C-alpha cells in the first residue's frame, strides 16, 4: 500500500515512516504542503496521511484543493491535541478520518487499513478470493485454509492485485506499489517477486496477460 505522508516535524515524521514501513506500507514522506501537492499530482499514492500544520501550503488548503480537483483518495489528517476546531475543519474540508497527536502507531496503521478497505468497497476485514484468503491486518495469507509465508514484496504484490480481481495491473503500476521514491528498483524486480509469489498460490490464480500485465483470475481455476 503506497502512502503519501506530509509532516514537517522531523521526529514524528521519521518515527511514523519507520513504523508504517514495518507494517508493510510503502511510505513517501514530504515535509511541506507544496511538496505534498507535487506528489499528489503524480497520482501514485493510494492513501494520504496529512499533518494540518504544514509550512508553505497549509494542510487544510492541500486537502481542500484535492477535493476541488475531484481527487477522492482517502485522507487521514493529523491534528494537535485538543484542537477541536482543526478536527472539524479537516473533516469539513474532506478528510475521511483524523488522529490527534500524540497517537499510537498501531492505531494509525489500523485506521489507514480501514480507510483503504472502505475505499476499495469492502466492509469485511479479510479478502476472500477463490481458494485464497488475505487478512490485511495481520498480512496472513491462506491457500485452501492453510497459511503460506510470503515475503514483504510478495505480499505487497498480492495486495495490489487483490484490490480489484479481474483488473489488469501493468508492470509499472506494480512497481509503484512496491517501491517508495528512495528505493532502488532492479529492472526485473516485479517479475522475480511475482514468479515466487505465483509458485505459492494455486495454479492459474495470478494470470499473465501478454503485453499488458497481470491480474487475479476472478474465477476459480480449473486444476
Ligand atoms: Ca506540523
């Protein structure tokens, strides 16, 4: 899950980036509102975590501009403790949720997962696909009921593909889900991780569509 994180406080920024990375998020951290707007224009993030008190462009203005453009990506705002007016203003400007500082990383990660779930039209916490179930909270994957161990990259690919079974994701789209800006990407990384992932899943579960990319087959494969 690729996340844009806008926060000018270096301590909070580093701590949250580190914690969410351990929770399986690919986090791109920007330090001011103008950088946040440039990153949003790239349209590669699925979730936005936005501090409201940001230099250069205020977080509320970033959010309001997003919604005016019709950008519907889920936004969780971070506000100062007891700043009721900020929370109200954030929600009214189009935020989907908020947390007040200081907050617990576990709660932040859980709220982000909930936003991602709702954005993908799911209410249930686990993703049930033919022969495969995925629990985004624990990142546990089961094939025909039996747990399988996936690496972080393998899990990220499966999560990206399972958000819309039947939709084809290109190699570039999958690369975007796997790597933040700072990560070096080897040229065949997606193929390598996909090939080991496919070996752990039922035959035909992830299909290659020649020249276009990969998809999860919406129907149970006939073995
Ligand atoms: Ca701030």
